[in-house]
């Protein structure tokens, strides 16, 4: 469980900056080579940063939602497997106890007959 939480935290930390920096870098380079004036270039880059932060946060929420759903499914499957194992084990224990009781019963009857 601890490993999945660490992985989840790592993914959350890297998703937004990766999307924002890569997309904004592409736009900044493109507008720089198109020889935009500095004021317009800065305005375009700042607006693209704001836009891509919003997009990155949306994607981050989607990815974290999918990870939470998958984690819940895994936990449910694990709980179901444990429940099935618990159901199987008491039956085996009851049959073993039943055999032990029948052995002791037969010994008592045998002792009485002797």
C-alpha cells in the first residue's frame, strides 16, 4: 500500500509542470521565431501558461480519479479473496473438529464396551 501512495504522490507532482513547461516552451519558441514584439511575445507566453495550467490540472484530476478507481477495485478484489479464504478455512476447521469429535466419541463407546 505504501508504494502505491508514493507513486500516486510522485505522479501528481510531475503531471502539471510537465504539461505546462513543454506546451509553453513550444509556444514561446514558435512566437520567438515569428519575430513577435517583446510585449506581445510576453503576453502570449503568459496567457499560454495560464491556459496550460488549467488544462494540466484537469488532466491531473482525471488521472488521479482513474488511479483511485483502480486502487478501489484492487482493494475490493483483495477483500473478496480474503473473504473467500475465510469462508473456506472455517469449513475445513469444522470438518477437522467433527472428525476429532467422532474419534473421541468412538473411543468412549469402545471404552464402555470393554
